[in-house]
């Protein structure tokens, strides 16, 4: 397992010995979290977005993050030695969970600075198996050159979260070769707890929750979530949903 940032390759032993005072910006945030993880840190403070209330920092455990990461890599059938792309802010849960997924499945991780078109910074010879993007990034890539679109289509699995996918973008995604999934989740659930296939023969209009996730509704019709990743505490969202089953 290795992490590549700005064409510099870090192996675990190099990450542990890195002097954080000598690096800055997003690279420092990546290496700092990786160093904490590799040295066995058990608790992490994560800022929330406010999707279930007022934005605030929450404390999560290493075990919660490992559980969430394994749900994703298993659902997407990612294998040891696959290459993942981190192009989201590493200060927030979506970026941190890409790092955790890389560690629990021993994925090689390519890190580029967050931008509207992250594939511009991927070397031509680098094959990416797995990426997490926001809709704006997907839109920007599809509006750019055919070479950039080819980089996106060459990926094995792409998860999209952070904002709704508009119908026009969804129509374009349906024509792509790579496997695209919409995600449902939030900081409090350590990224997503459900996936929806957007293209291919298994495309669906429904989110399907991971095994072990129990869904419900409160008196307002808003979604409630209970899962090992929430330490079996029930989280109440502000999302009014149509619940077809305890997992969809």
C-alpha cells in the first residue's frame, strides 16, 4: 500500500517518520491523518456539515471508521492492490474515509488537490479503479476534453455524493461505461450507509442500505438510521423519505 501526492510516493514507514512541519496545505492534512491512523490513534474529531442539525465537531472511533470503510470496499468488490483516487477535502469525512478505505483494503491511493476537474492531475499512465466525486466534478469532467472523459470511463467504480445529481447529468452518467453509484449518508454516519446504481443493467431509482443498517421514519416522515457505524444509536435526519423496506 502506498500514497502518491504530487508525484511523491509515501509508504507506511515513510508516513510515520514524516516531519509534518515540512509540508503544508492539503498534503499535510492527508499525511497527518495517515500518520495518526498508522500509529494506532483510536479517536478522531470530525466537523459535521449540519445535515442533522447545527454544524459541530463530533468524535468517532477507529472501529466505526473501519466498519464503514469495509462496507464500501466490499460492496464495490475492491481488491488489495487496486488504486483509489482522493480528490476531496481531507479535512472532512468524505476525504478521510477515502484514506481509511485505502488502509483497510490495502489500496494504493493517488491524492490530488481538490478541484473541479481532478482528472487533469492524474498521470496518463495511472489507472484508477475507484474514485469518490461530487456532482460538480463529474459535470466538469464530462464538459472537458474526450481524453478526460476517457480517464473517468476507465475507472472501475465511481461513487458520487455531497449534493443532488440533476436529471441532465444523470442522463449523461447513464451513457458511461464505468460503474457509477449515488451515495446517501452524512458525517454522523461516517460517509454513506446506502448506494444507488446509476447506470448499467443494475441501474435503480432506489437507494439500498448496507447490511446491518436499520432504517425507519419519525412522526414527520423523516428518515431514521441505526447501524453499527452509529454504535447502534438512532440518528434522526431532516430528510423526508418514502421508505419501501427497512433497507430501501
